[in-house]
């Protein structure tokens, strides 16, 4: 595998991981819109490090909203 191909594949992988992190941030409630915006800002604008920091520290902080179960 050439160096160029490695760089491109690494970039694509990190782009996909960043998209997953941003979707996760969008779905969760972090208590305030400012905290949600801060996590999204750090994740999107700090390449490589932002996603890693989110998955290490922020992933468990947010709470998924409760989904109403259908009543039978």
C-alpha cells in the first residue's frame, strides 16, 4: 500500500468516525445547548483529537432522551 493511499484511507476513516460522533451528539441531551454546542465544536473543528476526546470523556455524559413505548 502506498503512502498516499494510506493517508486517504486514514482521512476517510476519521471523517466517518467524526460523522458518527456528531450524530451521537445531536441525539443526546447534555443538559444545556451550550454544552452540546461545545462538544460539537470540539469534535468537528479539532481534527483527530476532538473525536478521541469525545469518545473518551463525552460519550457517557450525554443522555439519550426516553422513547415513549407504544401502549397496547
